[in-house]
């Protein structure tokens, strides 16, 4: 085969050589129309991947359980240090996180989806926050009882 010298050059058939077959870029034979000329091959489009059964990576209830559980633990720790009765505020948040996490885990297991990590973390944080609240309240009650008993032991103390 020889090539013409101009810009739009294409192979010219030499006598004795077979005619070249039209091929696409990926070495696949281009479709031929009725007239015998190859029809243009459309360029390949972007790859599309559909995942119809893929579960959502995060669920709103799982996110809520995690956020409320984290806030519950932090509020319980902070308020319990300064005023143990205020630890009930963080404890209420922790109980809500415990419930949110439990409901989301139960829903995911009943549907057959994998359990969200945020739901599990919120559930665990809810349990921890609730236990912290109980510990602060017990500590507060113990300090009150101990303080009253010390007052009763003083000479001239009022007692119980």
C-alpha cells in the first residue's frame, strides 16, 4: 500500500493486494449498511453501573442515634461534674439514642440489610450515657446521705 501526500490521505490499493476491511478502533468489524459501505460506529458512552439492591450506607435513624448518643454522653459528663441532678438531661438524650439505635438495628435486621455502624455506635453510646447518668445520680444520693449522716454525728446535730 502507498499513501498520497496530501492531508486527507488514505491507503491506495496496489494491484495484487487484498482490499482492507473497515475496522473500528477496538479491532471489531464495523457494521455494513445495505449499500456495502460501512456505517459509522458511534463512540462508546460513559460506563454506567446500576446498583438497584445496594442499601444506603447511612440511615437517618442511625445518624440520629449516633448524634444524640454522643451529645448525651458529653452532656452527662459535663453536667454531672458540676451538678449531678442535671445529668438527667444528658441521660434523657442517652435513653433516646439507645431507643433510636435499637429501632434502627431491628429494622435493618428484619429487612435483611446490613446494620449501620452509626446505629450500633449510637446504641452503645446510649447505653454508656444511661449508665453514666445512673452513676452520677447514685453518687449524688450517696453524698447527700453521707452528708446528712455526718451532720447527725456532730455534737448538737439535728440528726435525721
